C-alpha cells in the first residue's frame, strides 16, 4: 500500500506556534504518527491494479450482451419480415 511521509519536527513546531506546549505537541505528534503508520491507505494505482480484472470482465459482458441483442433483433426481424 501507500507510504506517507510525515515531518514530525515541522508538525511539532506548528503546534507550538498555535499555542501547545512542547510536551503536548510531541504527544499529539506521536499519536498522529502512530495513527498514520497503522492506517492502510489506498492510492489510485492500487485501485487501478485491483479493478482492472473487473473492468475486463465488464467489457466482455458488454460485448456478449450486444451480440445477444443483435441475435434477438435478427430473430425478431426474421419472424415478422
């Protein structure tokens, strides 16, 4: 899956600039880093890889349905014309 880079030092500085003390900023930063590390994020490339077989199957089904409709129309026209 995807890997996210997380600049903890920059995050701590931003929290301190927003009014957090150093201990609070470091604690929140560690919690955020742990949450990001444990999460399983999906990228567009991951989705494309997983969904490509489904797309191929759907394309095949479209062609099969088109052929079946063409046969039905030909059969219908043969009966009435």
